[in-house]
């Protein structure tokens, strides 16, 4: 079912159309959203996740072949609908198999740090897949704020969005934060380390707290380590020296959620 007449529809057939060029930048360049003030959400899953959190897209984009099949929920969600020729999909997608629909949303205003919210601090975590995975774990285990220090992968980049699978819309995301701003936190900072601190399962983890996850190769910075109230290690009886940062985050956040689960 397609949208009713209340939503304006524009058909685009040329790859030289300015909107096609803008969507290409948003889908291919990791920080284009900062300059454009807009974010491209490609695919049904991300679009539905945004709608579930009450977001109103600026634009909804559909391929010509998909437009007659578009669900009413998506086809009536945006201020304006755009229908593009199927041949243009590779122009606006960075995916090997482009999705037949997507939304353009206004870039959410980066909020001030909530000094008392259960948080995850990303200290120069650079792999987009790791960042997106950590966002998913944060949303799943009740950590509502992400504080991304400078040097961390762009939170609203296409790759992080895809890896986050909709977690973005359940979180308060604060980007490009200087380490000095962490002094305003009124909750303890907990860091993970391969070589320092007690074993996670033997520690009493404070809640709320701010878990700090560090650079894939270098770990947490010395500055952030010095700010920590607690340092923990994850027991690895298999003998490996370290875990992927996204896996470590999932373990730590889950442990925190269990430790403070009612009953």
C-alpha cells in the first residue's frame, strides 16, 4: 500500500539531481552528516527503529519498483516522499545490495553530558563495527548515554548506524568530547584493562557508573585511567590476552545489569 495524497511525492530520474548527490555523500562519507546536518537511514529496519522512537523523517526515499509496495507506516511518515528510478539506487547506496527505501532525518542536536546518567565512554574506539556493537549493548543493558571522546569513530556515520541496528534512537549521544569534560561526571568511571585491577566477577560494580572502553590497540588513555574510580579485568581462562573491545563492553555492561537487577 502506498501513501495517501496528503504526503507530497516527487519523482527523480536524473543522477545529476542535487538530492541524489547529497544522499550519495551521506551514505559514502563518514562525517558528511556533520556538514549537512542530516542523516541517511538506509533500509526498513533502521527506518522502523526511528519511527518507533517518535522521529519524523524530513524525507522518505523509495525506489520506483518498491513504491507501490511501501507500507503505509513508512510511506506516510515523512514530510515529503521521494521516488527515484531503480537505476539510481547504486548512486545513493554504499551497500553491495542497495535497500529499496530509506529516510533522511535531521541530525539530532548533540546534548550536554548528563552528569548522573549511566554511561559508556568511548575513548578513541575507531572501528565502526565495534562502536555500533557497543551502542547496541549499551541500549540493551540500560546504559542510556554514550560519551564519545575525540578520536572516536563518527557516531552517526553510515557504518556505525548499520552496526548499531537502531540503538542510536534509544540513546543520548554526545560526540567529540574533550577528556577534561569528564570532570563534570558525578558518577564513578570504571575502566577495563588487560593488566590492571581486580577480576570483574569479583568486584562490586557501582551503579550508575560510566564504563570506559578504549582504543582497539592502545586501550584506555593514561588520562582516563587516572580518572577511574575502579579498574577491572575480565577473567579469560582460555589463555587469550585480550578481548575485542565490543565483546568486552558487552560482558561488562551485562555484568553491571545483573549486579543491579531487582530481586
